[in-house]
């Protein structure tokens, strides 16, 4: 079993820098497209055998040091009682946005085993399949990121409805956030109990908040999740990825997570400087850098590896999810470059 990723999460010494990619199970792989061609996206998420199959593909094809469960951050939102569908053009659509007290009151805190057994079944299959390979990462969206989808009814450019609720009805917003926090704790705890060996909290929209508002409206809930998971599963590393983190990085540091994921908009050396030498970092190649010629991909990899050296530990990753148009051979070249230049004497 290649445990390099888990050792790095704990800040232990490793022979080389481990690497995995956000969205590594996905549309850039022809093998994924072949499976996805048979079923719609939600059916793929909810069919354990198929979800496990696409989770495993990049482990074999790319040679990464960890697998991440194939699912979607909105699965628990649907389980809370919202109607969810996916449009190829618009992305996720939640047809009745949560914008008043009665809508928040209707939301339930779901039991993962009852309402999302397919997630746990996929994890159990994967642990068997990955036994002599690499560790498995489970994940959830962070409360604020999930709240934006629920309030906006899908993706947004301005997040107007979310911020209006935050600023005009903070009591209602916090009521929603408390329900989401309980849901995320239960969801991630169930994933760990089913066999996930690390978990990542995706805060895709954290960067739309000012440092003041992040501290006020999101950080307390993230801290609560991390603290609860540490209490329930002290051996399981927790990764927190706050996208577009440059402006809030000093607050992100207070999350309590074992690993802080860094997006590409901040220089890794600056990020390590602000987080300090006691924090393990993950990241942070621009996903579009995978369209560079391979020699230049190698140069970018070397640069980030050098800048991450002062951290307590480093897990190489992209600064966000891999893009569907990415050439597979370039993703492989990146992984090989990390393994080549990330070796430690």
C-alpha cells in the first residue's frame, strides 16, 4: 500500500511529494466518457459500482497517490429535501431556492445511511479495490458553498441572494448554516466510518467573501466541522480547500484542518509564509497550465515544489479541478514530474 499521501497529510517524512488532482475522476478521461455515455450524471453518482469504477480510472491511468470518491457536493443537499437536477449547459439546478424561514424549516438533517447509502457502498467497494494501491479520500462541500447553491438555486456570478440574506437576515442565514454544518459533520463522519482514509472540505465559493464576512459567516462553521471530526475520528486527516483564498488565508489557517488546500491565484511561497511552518499545504498549479508544452509543465512543477519546501508537508495538486479539455498525456506528464522532482534525498 502506498501511504505517502497519508503520511504527508500528517506532516510525516516521505520519500517524495505525493500528488493527486481535484476532479481527477472526470470528463477529460475517455474512459470516464465511456461510462458517462451510458447514464446521466446523477445516476452515475448514485450507482456504487459505476462511481467506484470511475474513481479507480485515474489511479491506474495517471499514477496518482490517492483516489478521491466520485460524487458531487450537492448530493447531501438533495438528501436535505431539495429537488436537484443537472443541466449540461447550466450545471446544477435547485428549482425551489431557499430564501425564507419556512424553506429552511423544511430542510432535514439527513441520515447518511438511510438517504445516501450509495455513497457509503461506493466507499466500501473502493476500499476493497484499492487495498494494495493508494488511500481513498472522501469529501463534502463546505456549509457556505452549499448555502450559495441552495439560496441562488444554482451557480451564480454575483451571489446577490446569498449576500442579501447574510446582510438583511443574518438570523435566517445562520439557521441554514447550522443545519448544513450538522449535515456535513454527519455526512463526512459516515464516509470515514465506511472506509474513507482522509476527507476534504470543498469551499469553492469562500473567496467571494471579504475577510470580515468570511470570519463572521463561514469560519465558525468550518471550525465546528473540523473539531467534530477530530473528536470522532482523531486518526483521519481533514483537508480544507478554500478557493480564491489569498485575501482570507490568515483566517483559513484558523480552521484547524490538517491540510490547507491552496488555489493558484496566490504564490505558494507567499501562502506558506502566511500559514507558517506548522501547516501542511496542498496545491497549487493553475489547471490551465496543463495546456502548456510538457517541458514547461515540468518547470512549473519544479517551481511550486521549491516554494512548498518550507511547509510542514506538501501534497501536490492543481489549484482547482482539472478541466474537461485537458490532454490526458499532459496530466500524466505533470504527475511524473512531481514524482521525479519531488524526490527527497
